[in-house]
C-alpha cells in the first residue's frame, strides 16, 4: 500500500467525531485485506464481509478470550473473576452457553410479548400526555431495561437505577488504555454486583418463576453455574441485553426519520416490519465492532496476523460492504436477502437476537401507529452519541408528533 493510501485509513474509537459517524472512514477498508497498525498494541482492522464472517465463524483459529494485559486485567477485576460466555472459547463457552440459553427459550420469549406490549403502551401514553417525544428518554432507554427487569423478576421501578449503572459501565469503553477506570465506573460495577447478590439470596429463600430463580434452582445440577458465574451472567444480561436493544430502537427510528418515504411505507404496510428490523440492524448496527484474537500466526488474504493480535471485526463496516450488499448506503426496508452480521456468527451468535427483534418491532410499530405524523424535530440536527464506539447509541432523538 502506498503511503498516501495509508493516510486515508483512520481508526480512533476514542474520538467523539469518529464515534458520531464512523461510516466514511470504513470506505478505505473495503476491497482490501486486514489492515495492520499499532494503537497502543498491534491491531488489525477487518471490514470486508467475507473476512468478517469467516473470522466470526472460525473459533478454532480466532479466540474470543483477550490476551491478558494490565488494561484487560483491571476490567476483569472489577467485573468479577468468573468467565463470561461472550469472552470464552470451548469447552468453557459450550458449558456456559448451554446453561444460560435457558434465559432465551422460545417459550420464555413468547411469554414476554404481552408484557412488552403493555410496557410500550404505558410509555407511549406518557408521550401522548406530555405532547413531546424524546425517543431515547421516553422509549428506547426505559423499555429494554423494563423487559430485562421483568425477566429477572426484579421491580420495574428499579429500571432507572439499572440504566444509570449500565450507562456508566458502557462509558468505560471511552477510557483509553493506560488510563485507570474512573471511580464512578467501578462504583457502578460494584453496585450491580451487590444488587444481584442480594436478589440471588432472596431467590434461595423464596424462589419464584423468574429467570434468577430458575438459574438458582439449577445449581444442584451437574456442571451448573457457580455462584460467581451466575452473578456475572445476570450482570452481563442486564448490560448487553438492554443497551443493544436500546440502540436498535434509537438507530432504527433515526434511520426512518431520515428516510421519510421508508417510514410512510412501513406505517402503511406493517407486515414489512420484520424486514425493516433487519435493515435497521444492517444499516446502523447497534454493535459496531467486536474483537477476536488469533490463537497462532494466521495468514489472511496474504496478510500475516501474529498470534494474539487484537483483531477488530467491524461488523458495521461488513454490513455495508459493497461487494456483498448492493447499494449498501441506501436504507431499504424491503431489502432481500439481508444476511447482515449484526448478531454475530458461529458459536457466539447472539442468544438474545429473537428478543431484541421482538422488542424493536413492537416498540417501533407501536410508535408509528400511535403517532402517524411522526417525524424528526430537526432533520438537520447533528446528533451526538453516548456510550462507546463499540455500542453505538444516540444520546437523544427528539421527534415531532406531527
């Protein structure tokens, strides 16, 4: 690659401007093998769809367990010592996924549908009453946390506290390597753990039908979750389960707001909602990137990735790869096929994908039906993004009710 071509590639997840709109920066990564560079440690960027899909599917060569470093160790120490299903390889991953998959059985998801509709109706009633709609505060932020609280059997009124803790933890991604985690982040981790340690103890004394009770009751089974694994999973479920769905709703509503023809089409033809959700996931992915680590030296498209190289698989870039998706920058709710990578691939495919799809469809569908004149309050507004580059979510999204 020529030096002037190298200068076109910019990757800095700690740059607010980059986080606000990373998509133009992905263009220089298409049609080329992984891009090697050094940002604190040796790294590789993977943006082509075919390479991203291959790496995500190949857990034999690409590990999900990060190599230990002071930066990683600090986060593990705060989160807890137990392995996490998203950051593990077989056989540990196989055992953990089998156990935690009971959180997302088809029946459990189906049983949540009525409650999701009820929660959505309550939230939209409040919007109608006050006459203004700030999508993030009024719908996208509270709904997923209320649903997770329902699953876990904890009081719905605690969702505000959960969301505050969750937002602090997600913000930790903006802490650059070499910089200690801020104390508020550590406090949020400790608060989450303490809360659920107490809830688990309650279920031991008086079990119910909620997910925590089910997982506590299963601890007598062979290979059941240990105490620390159970705490770690519940905290991870709250963090990952609410933030990604929040971003699906927010990013999806923004895409509709910027593409009024598509919004009108969806309002008139609600049967298109399943395809619309897939396009929202592809077009502005709630999870921009994930990481893998070669277990040994691997050559990919003529580029050698040394063992343990931090390999960023930029799924949001892969979802707009022109080699795979025709007219990738066009938001088209009728797009088919739409084999995006928003939920990953392989053994780490997102367990909560059916729940996220259902929440997004219910929330967005109900908002369009309730407020037929819905539109962006200011289409020219420059939107700001909270949290981290990796979990792409709007800070606010004001819309007019018409």
